[in-house]
C-alpha cells in the first residue's frame, strides 16, 4: 500500500460493514419489538407452546445455535493447523458437567434452589461479559484497520463502550424485574430506589466526561469513523433492550441476535482469508448449524419448560449452559487481535477476497 494512502477504516467495505457489523442491529430491534408485543405470563407457569417460548426456540435454532456451530467450523473442522491452534485441551469439555453438578448438589441441600440460583447468576454474568467482549473485539479490529495505535485512545474507546454496556445491566439489577428473576442479590431491595438515581447520575457524569474528552482530541485525534458508529449503536441498543424488556431470557436473545449475525460474517471473512468457505459451503454450514441448534435449544427451551421435576430441569439447564461456556472459552482464545498477527492477516486478506462458487478466491472490487 502507498504510504500516502490513508488506511481503510472499514473491516471489509462500507456496504458490508453497514449491513453486517452495524446493520445487524435491525434484527435485534425486530426481536425486541416482537417480545414487547408477545404476551408473557408473569405469574403463571410457562408452557412449550407459549408464543414467547416458541420465539426463543426459533431464535436459538436459527441464530444462536448456528453461531456456536460457526466457532466449531472455524476451529475443530478447519483444515489448517493455524485455525486449530486456539482449541483448548479436552478437559475444557468438562464445562458441560459444571451445571448438572451444581444442580445435583443443590438438590441435596436444605435450602434447595439457592446454590443453583448462584450458578445461574454466574452464567448470565459470563454470557454478558462474553457479549460485550465480542463488541470490544470488533472495536479493536476497527482501530487496527484505521492504524490507530495510541494506547490511551484505546483505553478511552474501551471505557466508553464498557460504560455504555454495564450501566443498563447494573440498572436492571436494581429493578423490580430483577427481584422477580429468581437470581440472588447482595443489595437489600429497600435500597434500590436510592441507588438507582445515584447510578444514573454517575453514569451520565462519567459518560459525558469520556465523550467530551474523545471529541476534544486531547488524547487522540478525533475523526468520525466506523468504530464510532458501532459504539453508538451498541450502547443505544443495550439501553433500549434493558429499558423495554423485563425477562432475562428475552433480554439475552435480543441482545445476542445482533452479535450472532456479526459473528457469522466475521467467520466467513476469516475463512475467505484462507481461500475457502466454512465447512465447504453455505448450505452445509447452515444445515449442520441448525441441526446443532435444534438439539441444543430443543433441550434448552421447550424441554426444560415441559419438565416438572426441578432437579432434572436444573440439570438440563446447567448442561445447556455448559455448551455456551465452552463456546465462550474457545472464543476468548481464537479472536485475540493483539496476540495473533496471523488472525489479522487472514481477516485483511478476507476483506479483499470473494469466494467463487467453485471455492476459489478471486480479487474483490470493493474499495
């Protein structure tokens, strides 16, 4: 590249990025509108045929299950050793047994249900951390593509993203909806009305100061870029989801579908950088992914709702969370931008390649 040519700030191209990395939030907004419109029985037991349960199941099969399968396509089923280098040792499959073990131990305790509620709290926390961490990864990729290397600028970008995502989660933890979620809480409910305005004030103070510092250019020259659009979309979307939804499963699905679509595109780009398609083609990729999602979410949603024995239900829930845990752990190893120059190189090549229907790369005309 000519040294006088400014770096391309897009991961792929303006069109591809706006459709997949920023525009995929539209799917999240649609799911948000659906869950707001669907009736959700607050005090009656859920049934597998409830519309909200069916919507969660379909999301899990078509989006969340296929995106976890994309991780396996990117690692276990990849033909090159470099893509397999991030695969953890076999002992990490033991994560599948953590939830069932908690369920079994919990069933033997006098305070039945308490221990497993702490397991669920840890599971939701890890899920949320993983979700925000993935958005952080895209933010770092955008910085890399734009040639931004200032460490303090990176810290400021990270601060804005994490502030914007942690605030609505903490705000939800101080709500009546959280009290009815069944998850444990360390803060007495009587303090919630006092703490909520304090949290609001602290958030607006810190976020306002961070944004003004970014716009001032004192740390890093401010130039509107795709990363800023991504940060704004992620933060506003999180605020909307926690503002309109009150059930953790619907919140999880709505926030995650945004990431699901981003993830499919970044895996596709990575594979293009190696001159191939995931699992050899889109039909096999989606068909096997949906089969995986059908099994996983068949157990995770309608089956756990239908099971009446609490211990059995908790064991199934814990097992299904174990699949997610294993995915989180693999992802934490294979998308390390700073520690893997081969990863960045593959993504850069993928941005300039289009895979033909014969599976051979050709130069892209995207600028």
